[in-house]
């Protein structure tokens, strides 16, 4: 009897079944060793798989402690706004992919990417050369970029046209656009964690949790620069330039409730903003 129990125990331990049911999926993330800031790149998890079902969620986290973008599909385009460097040296940015299958089982894949100033620096990285700012940026940025800027600068004072600035025209427009229930120059404010969902053609395309806040200048921001926009009175307009294909582009509309509002976007999608823990 003891021998039978031992055989059963060994069989159970050797099984790849998950406690949630079904077999666990495998997450795979295509490795991008190096990219240039400002370029649109694609993080690809399409080689991830599930042996006994299908994957229903792909969650991408790009950066240290960054917000996680949850998608129903395996690829996401992203734009790094600036190089990942400190004290003149580049450092790798971590990227995590979490996949979830139709049984609720999850799997993780990890990668990292260097974000440099110029594409030429990736060639140096791929050939295992030093890509510090001392060796590469000085040659590429200072010589190529600065010279181009100097060529574009025209210091002739005749190019300055003070008459183009018409204060009488600008000021009345600002006052007219402000809602009557707010003081001039003021706007609706909010500050806290939001759950943001993007719907396109009636289907949820993406979701992400962000700490959003409005500055005294009525600028909408988050700590990672994913959302940017402005508020004029109670009218808000936002975009997500780091994620160019998730549907948040020129999304605008009125804010009737600063803890729960929906915006129509130029992409035809709808972005729904819901504050988490609004009573705190």
C-alpha cells in the first residue's frame, strides 16, 4: 500500500498541470538589444504559447517600476523619449512580459534594452565597442547634430517680427473658452491613481494603471510621461505619445466628474478614466 502511494505522489509531482487547471503557458519576448531614443519600436511576444488553450492577455512593463500595459494581443509599439544614461554612461532598461491563458495561468519573460542617443551607437554596442558618451556621443552628437543646428540658426535681427504677436487677439480667446463656474485661468484638478481602459469598435484594446495629476498650469501628467495633455476649464485633451498604437491620440471631452470620465479620441476609440480609491 505504501508503495502505491509513493508511485502516485511521484506521478503528481511530475505532472505539469497548474493548480488553476490546465497546463502553464510559456512567455517569450523578442530581444531588442539596443534602440535609439525617439524611434518607434515593437516589443514582440508573439512566440509565447499555451500547450492546451490560448493566451488571452499580454502585459508589458517597460522600465523600472513602470506602469503595466495590458493588451489582448502580443505586440506593442513604444517610443523611448530619451536615452537611458546616467553620468555619461548608458544602462539597460528592463522589459517584462506576463502572459495569461484562458485557464488563468501566467508566465513571465524578461529582457533588457539599451536606449542610446543616435542609431550609430547601437552599431558600436553590437560590435561590443564602448558606447559611452565620451567615445561615441561626442563624435555623433556634437559634430553631426550641433553643426546642423548652427546651420539652421539665422541670427539676423531682421528676422524677428514683433508685429506677429497680437495680445488683443490672444487674450479674449482664453477668457471666452473658460467655463463660467471656474475662475479665469483655473481648471478642474485631480491627483491620484487611475485605471485607464481603451475601447475600439466596442472591444477593449488596452488597459493601464497610472498615477495622474494636474499641475497648477493645468497640464495633465504622470510620473512616467505616458500620458500628456492639458485642461481648459473643464475640457480635457490628452494623448499617449509613448504608445502610438493603443488608441489614445487627441482624446478630448468634458469632465463632469474628475474621478470617472470618458474621452473620444481621434483614432475612433474611447478612453475611459476611472480613479482608484476616489474616497481616500
